[in-house]
C-alpha cells in the first residue's frame, strides 16, 4: 500500500508540474514573445515540451504494477489441489511473492520519482529561459 500511495502522490505532483509549467509559460511567455521569437524563447518552448513529455511518462498507466494477490491463482496453486501444502509453505510463498512484487514495483516508483525530479529541474530552467528572454528584450 505504501508504494501505491507513492505512485498516486507522484501522479498528483505531475499534475501540479503541468499546471506550474503552463502557468509560467503563459505568464512569462506572453511578455517574452511580445517582441518576436528569439533564441531564448525557443529554449523555453523546448523545455515546456520536454516537461509535457515527462508529465506523460508520470501519468502513464503502468499495468505491470502489482499490489494484490490474484485469488484465483492462490486457490489453484494451494487450495484446489489433491494435496494442499502446509500453511508454513503457503505463508513462505506469499512472503516471497510480496518481496518480489515490492522489488518490481520499486524500480518503477524510483523511475517515476527521478522523472519528477528532472521535470522540476526543467521547470526551473524554463522559468530562467523566459526571464533571460524578457531581460534581453528589455535591454534592446
């Protein structure tokens, strides 16, 4: 459940990242683009597109995440058989399955966390690019 909560939190943060990037671009971009399209404007727009791409990765539905057991699989493997294994064996198998699922999910959670961190860095660079563009327009 902890990993599922982490993924939901990362997806909520991705929505905030999209809002922040679009807000910064609309607010600063309108002022920066008032004098035409310059090199820093292209940089900022490229960063905005990159942030959008990262947001898609963050919000992409990952179907290979596992948070629960398949009851039918559990019944077929351990209950609906001629000789049921002892409960200790069933518990051990379940613990090992939980550990394997935790590790498999962990790779995806880590990748999503790193993607969000990269998106935040790109957001800061986008804002800086818009400010540089505005400063250059004001200096000419």
